[in-house]
C-alpha cells in the first residue's frame, strides 16, 4: 500500500523507487520462469531425439569400424579441442588474420560475443580483459549518444508534423471561404503567437517513438536478412533469427555471418558483402538498443500505474487528508540515534533548512561509532547520486516536481530520455 506523503504508512519518494524495483524484480523472475517453461516444452523433445540419433550413429560407427567406445570418445574430444581452435570440417576463413581479428574485436566491444573466435593464449586472454573494459564502456557511451540524437531528431520531426497539423486545423474552409478557427479578424498574429506558446512545451509520445524505432529495426532486419539468405544460403526466417540475436547483442554463435573462406560472388563482391555486414550489424545494434530503452519507458509506466493502483489514503491516527509541510533537517550532519529515529532521513531529500544548527551536534558532544558509520553511509549515498547526476549532465532540481511522474532522476539511457518524451516530462 502506498501513501503519497511518504511519512508513516506509505511509500515515500525513495520507497516508491524500492517498490518499483521489487515489482520489476518479481516480474523478471516470473518472466524467466514462463520462458523456461515454454522453451523446455518446445526444445526438450528435439533434444531427446537428437540424443537418440547420435547414440545410434555412434553405436553403428563403432561397430562398423571395429572401434571401442573409449577410443572414439577420445577422438571426439580431440575434435572438440580443434573446434575451439577454429578448425572445422568445412573450410572457413582464417580467424586471426587482420580481417578476422577485426571481426573478433567488433564482437567484443559491441558485447555481441558470438563465441566462434576466442583467444587461446594467456597473453591474449589478459589483453582481452583490459581491451574489453575500455572498448565496451566506449561502445555503451556511443550507444547512449546515438540514442540521445535519435530521440532528438524524432522529437524534432514529430513536433514539426504536429505544428503543421495544427496550422492546417487553424484555417478551416467554410462556405467557399477560408476563415481562422481562432482569433479571426485582426488577431492573426496573436492567434499564431498563442498557438506557438501552446506548442512550445509539446513533446512526442513514447508510443510514437517506439513505433518509429520498431519500424526502423524491422526495416534494417528485413534488408539484412535478404542479404544473408542470398549470400550465406540461410533460410529467410533463420536470417531474421540471426539478425535479432546479433542486433540485440545476445550472440549465441550458432549462426555467424561472413565466416566462409570463399563465396561464389568473387573477391570484389565478398568485400562489399563484408562491408555491408558490418554496416548492417552496427545500424541494427543501435536501433535495437534504442528500441529496448524506449520499451523500458513503457514498462516503467506500467509499474507506475500498478503503484498508483495500490495506493490508499493515509489513515494514521492524528493525520487528516491534508498534512502540513514538515521541515527536513540537513542531510550531511551526524546526529544521534534517538534523534535520527524521530525524523525520516532519506538520501532523496533535497530540501535544506535555513538553520545551520538544526540537527547538528554540539562540538563538545561525543558520538557513537554506530552513529558515525550510519551518517557516513548516508553521505556516501548522496555523493554517489551527485556523481551520477554530474555524469549525466542534468543535475536534478530541488522540489517535489522532480519526482512527479516517477521518471526523473534516471541514470544512463533513462536519464538521456528525461524530459524528451511526453511520458518522461516532469511537467506532465
């Protein structure tokens, strides 16, 4: 049950975030359980059939060639080791020439990680740790900057279309004449000015942005699948499956593009194919990443709606419907345990009292180690929050409006989309 006041029997601003986090955790666990049940029902029979076929073939091959099962097992283990080193039955391209290594580092920094190429030396594994640390962080930053620019461009285009639609509605034909729907006569400029002021704060809906990004991701996936099915010889549905696995950076590695040693089209077309493969993967990953973050806004909306449905009025004794405004003590002070228990101290509190001595200990008082550690814990949380706000470049404004709709104060991609969409605006 929730209470807007955030005092005695409900979710305060900080507790609302905790409730949203717990609800999302429960949803993910249930989602995992449902997914496991579905995939188990779909794939387990196929796995059992494959095991039976392999057992029969293994038995027939060992009897036909007069080999013991132990010798054949050892041979298969040797082949598995060779397979990890890149040796296949079919001829594939070299994995550690320059182009193969470039393909490998691309899958590393993009966090796709197909797994068909892995370093085998100790020095290569150690270098990968430091290389991936900087490369993955830089790529995530690139994805966030791409998301910021995509959202800005989409918002600009949608706002321009919205303004044109309003201008068309403002001039309505009637009885063969054109008249202004508002501000007729000499108030044409005033009407336009009023409409301009009304459209100044307009922001696109997250659902429109999600639709546009979804259409872009589908278009890129369909074009890439047509190329993969023609060059790699995959089925079109298999190519679509590969596109989603690659673009979403899942990267199972069961299907990997541009791995054959030679294609039928010739060297020039092979180079064009590999360049097109790189561009499709880069564009697809950016589109799917942006789409995932916009979908997360919709999921957060659903969580906020569920929290509002669970809210009840505060029925604590001595409290009515309207609660007086209470002053919050200063955040960065060390206070005794009995005083700290009387007040609702939260790391989300942004109000600062005018009095410098409110809640502060006198210089001659001793504090316990428990009080000192508790105060340092709160200060550390405040410092982490401030560093996150400075990293995002959007320090949170004080006041209750910053927590109005449950979207302000986001980190990472959620912070980028703050106040850029209608559903994430604080003035909504």
